[in-house]
């Protein structure tokens, strides 16, 4: 039997006790990167060993996650998950739910089946109003399975539907077991996130519909001008600066851990290629492109995971269960601005490899929604929250910055961004110039007590 982390052993024992007492459904919420798959596999092993179940069916959000779950279940139970004669069961994706044949559902009538519902928040609704997957889960699985183990690291949905099978009190999910980020950091299971938001204190917005406007932050510019977050994601100067920050941080980590890797989350294939060119031409870095539509996407991901190349640029591949522990730095340049996606992105870089004291660095643009997610995350570890600002106070007449005021050792960078020209739609008449001349600043939300630690 594989050695379990304390929380995994605790959760398995808790679930077994609930099942023994007659409870049939169990929801375990554990922070991304904590090891939910191993916990579920160990619970399955024990239930099989003690004669409480006959079969295990596992449903996951993607083919890659299903393959990983199948391997982990086979390794822990010593039984095949290939769905053939003599196998313990099989794994599916939620996309397959509407197309499963009657033979699959007959197993529920003739055998005691444990169903594992991985990342259950993909299933929304608890009745006729549910999405297609949620309706299938409610109609077939929850009524027919001997036990169900639902797993999530982010037990909420962007569309506000309730999570299928979850219990609620005052509109809040009530899990049967919770393993939060605060405890995971303390126990060396997850890295402490350090989130750096880059802002601009001298923004000029020029438009054909009015005079030039000046703003002291992205928040002001977004609220009072035509400037859009999507425009910033392709701005050469801003993306060059953000990638430069991430490259510098990864270089420090690779001196100690040569295979440490970085992730760049892009919005589209064209955007990803732009970022790869920037990494190559401006920073001398090689990068691997992985996009969800590529036929060999999973093979590319596996090759990167097993190698030591520095950068992965991903489009549509930031999902739960993408297990690449060597990723430790991320540059978030996706147009998606939901709490669920933000936590999914962060979850790709917080899985510890060497124990307590590791840090995961996330670089973002100081877009108000994203900064709000970062601040909310920091509040979950209140005793370690640190919010730091760093400023350039002035520029000398010679054009060189005077010594900056810096707090807590944050590096301050001066950079002038060229004009940003929108290329499509009615925005084609706008020209947005962003200048980081002498009032560039960063905010750092750090979930650890010592910013000086490498």
C-alpha cells in the first residue's frame, strides 16, 4: 500500500465510517494539487478488500484525467480498470454519459458499485434544470450506485447552478470533508502561492470619439475608457515585461532545481505563437505549444512533463488533473476571468515536490477581477497575507529613473509600452497608448511570511 498523506488517510477513514453508517454519497473537497486521485484510489481499495463493493466506475472531465485515474486505481487495487472480464471496473469522461449503453447501467442493478465523480462541479443542477451531465448523474448514478465519492477542488460553478449531488446550507456547499489550502501549505503538500499583479500608473487612451484620457491604473482605465482587458493581452510591451518577470523567476528556480518549469496560459493559437516568439526572441527561451485541438496534445503534454524544457505555452489545456509537478511559475494571459479558471490555473503550479517552503509564482495583469480573486485567496490564509506595492517616484532630467522606493525586496522595472492598436470591429478606430515611464508599479499578494525566500 502506498504511503498516504495525513489528510488522505483521514478522509478515507471518514468516508468509510460514513458509508458504514448508511450514508451513500460523500463529497470530499481538497485544494487543487493535494492528491485527490490517490485518496479516491485508496478508498476504493479498502472497500474492495473489505467486501463492501464489487465494481468501481470513475467519471472524469477529460480523456487525460480518465487515463491517469485508471492507472492510479489499477496501481492501488492491483486490478485492471479496462472494463473487460475480470476487471474491477472502468473509467469514463462525463461527455460519454449520454451515450453509455444499457449494459453499463445494468451493472448498477446486479452489483454493488462505487462511483467516483471527479471534479463534480462540471455537473450542474440537481433536477430538471441541470445540465446534461448533471441530469444523467442524478437519474442514473446517484439512484443506482452503492456508494458515490464526489471530488472537487473548486466546488462552485460560474453559471451559478448548484453542483450536482452536493448538499447546501444558506446557498453554501456543505462537504463531508474539507482539506483547504491553508493546511496544505502548512503540511508541505502545496506550495505557497505568490501572486504578482502588474499595473501602470501612466495610461493614455486616445479615441476618435473624444479627447485623450489619462489614468493612473488599469482599474480606472477599464472603468472610464474604451480600454479592454483583451487588448492588453496582445500588447507587445506589456506581454514582454510580464514574460520577462516570469523568465527571471524561473531562472532563479532552475539554478536550484534544473527541471523546474513555467506555464504561460494563452487565449488562442495565434496569441500563443506570439508569446512563443517573445520568449524566443526577447528572452532566449524555448517553449512547447500545447493546444486542446491538437491530435497529439496529450503526448506533447506527457513529453513536457517528463522532460526538462523550461516553458509550456497552453491553450485550453489548463484543466483539473493536469499533473506536472515541475511547473512552478505561471504567466496568466488568458481572456477568461472566472474564479473557477483562476483557481484551475493556480492549481497547475502549487503541487509540492520537495516539501514545505516551496513557492509558486503567478504573474497577472492588474485587472480588477483577477486582483479580487487573488485577494480573496489571500484571505483564506490570513496570518500569511502580505500585500506589497513598489513605485518609481520620479525620473531625472537625463531620463534615467531615480532610485525607486521598494518594499520587501520586490524588483521594480521601468518600461515604455508602444501604442496599442485594436485590429477588429468598431474598436478599429481606437488607439490606446500605455506608458510605464516613471510610475510603473506592482502589487504582490504573497501567501507566505518571508518574501525574500527563493
